[in-house]
C-alpha cells in the first residue's frame, strides 16, 4: 500500500482506478491488464485487493479497509464515511486526473453514490470513465425510480465502458446516451484463479466424486435469478447414469435457500446432488473446476457473467440459457446455448455437450480463450489513459443528443476527438 501523500504530492498517479468494492478478481485482473500495457495507474484498493496489487508491483492506496460482511452495521457505516472522505480528499489533491470508476453504486446508497459521488467524480476529474457492468441493478429493471436515477448517472461520465452489445443498445435506446460516449469492451479471462499441477483424478478424490462419473458444476453466489431451481428440475429429468450435480457457493437469500433445500429433498435424484454451501476462496476454485466436466449457467436474467470467463480458463465447456449477452461468448465454441430457457432446454443442452466430447476438447477451449487475457483486452483501452486525448470540458452531455445507429467501434475511434459527447 502506498502512502496517500506520496501519490498526491509526488504526482505518481494521473490515472486513478476506483474499484468501489467491486469483485476483487475483476479489479485486480483489470489493473494488471492496464499495467501490462504500460499504463501508469493508482488503484483505490481495500484489504482484499491491496496485498495482491502490491505483490504485482501496481501502485495502490487502501482507502476502503475491510469489506468483511460479518462486521457490525455501525462499523460498516463508519468505514464507509471515512472512505468517502478520504476518496474525495484524494480526488481534490489530484484534481484533473483521469478517474475510472470500475465499481458499482450500492442500491441502498444510490442517492448518495449515484448522484453526489458520481457528480464529484465528474467535477474533479480531467476525464471521467465509468464501467457499466449492469445497465440497471438486478431486480430493479421495472423500477421507475431506479431508471430515473440511472438516467442521471449516465449523463455524468465522459465515457462509458460496457461489456456487451445488448447493454450498449439499451444505453442508447432507453437512456439516451450518445453512441460516441460508449465503448464496447469485453470482460477479461479470470486469471486470478491459480492453476497448479492438480489432476482431475486428485480433484475428484477430494470431492468424493467417482473417476468415471460425469460431473455438472453450478458455481458461485446463489440467488433466484441464477436459476439453480431450474437446473435441479433439469437434472431430475436426465436419465444418464453416473452423472453428479455439484453445487458450490453461498446463498444470498434465506427464503431461496429454504426453497432449494425443500426441492432437493423431493428430487428423484437427490442422492446425486452434492451441495457445498459456502464461500469458495480463490485457492480452492481449481478443485471444483478440474473435477467438473461441464459448467452450467441456468440464469433467468443477467447481462453478462464472470463465470463465462472462468470456465474457459480451465478448459471446461458451458451450458447456458439464452439470456442477456451470454450467447455473444458461449457461441464462440465455448459450449451450448439452450434452445429454451426451461428445465427441458437445460437438460437437452447438458445432453448435447455430454454426447459430443470431441467438439468441446479442453485444449481447444483453453487455446480459444487466450484472446480474452486481460493484457489483450486492455491493449485497446490504453490510449484512454495516455494523455493523448484532449481533456474534456466540464459540461455534461445532453441525453437528448441524437444517438443514431452506429458501429460499436465508433465510440473508441472518436473519443479522442470529442469532449463529453460534444465535438471539440
């Protein structure tokens, strides 16, 4: 961790990356990708990311501290208050820097973070970039209040980065964002998960999975929109003997947890379901993915999933429902997109992958995934931090500006010639 005075007084960082508590592996991977392309940055870090960034030789300052969920509510609030104060002080001292907010605004603090903090990013930055992970938060798509807030949020940044063509189109059509203020860029391959010499057999032995069994993996935080109940129904429909379903992750909703527990009890194939109900740390992820034959993402709704960039790292094919922009990646030979987003469609997709192992070889998937390494993804973003682009003016672009229908590359090509959506 760097001393704050060294950063602000020494002029070390003219590019400040604010992660805002977003998923640590994404934040660290993105920072490493920029650094690999020679971009000089300082990352606003937390206790989880600071040691990893420092070990990689990336300048960072730990303003956030602990992000542990088991802290008392009063401690979380106190920590946030201190964080906001220190962050604003840093931006004031380094006024004019390029500020890239790669995090997400909290729903419970959307007025403060989405309006006021977002405004200060714009006010104090020479250039303000914001990564749009989800155009609207999960479960808030029909909320007029959140749509109104996010319409204002998207007016502030000079440039919006988004991961999918679907999200780009939604920003233009539903939120009036000018096309030349949006740049399309992929998520990078999750390279923070270690890969050792652990063999498939050893991984299965640790999880008590038979050597000849076929293993379907559902991985990550469990919530209703991720469709585990749909997968359980699909698994019960499958007649293939020797198939196991491995569910690994923690529940985010107590009611949904009870629903899943009751559903498993009623299943015909309940003895073939293995539930590891806990948070899986980075150093254990390899065990689950090396033990699996296929990764299933039976989502009800989503824009994009980080798991789409984790499975290919281990060379295992995916079966996903046809929601959000999952098809944009999975159709590249990484797996199968279901014909219908229901248990029957999911069961059919799993059977398709199981019946064509030669089509989804591990070596081919791993080779195909290399183009998504963070160093490759960030190569096209490096000019945004180089200082070659003219600084944008302080006025906020009007969302009424004609977005038109333009190529996704236009935003990148024209950003250096525009100022907050206005021609220089």
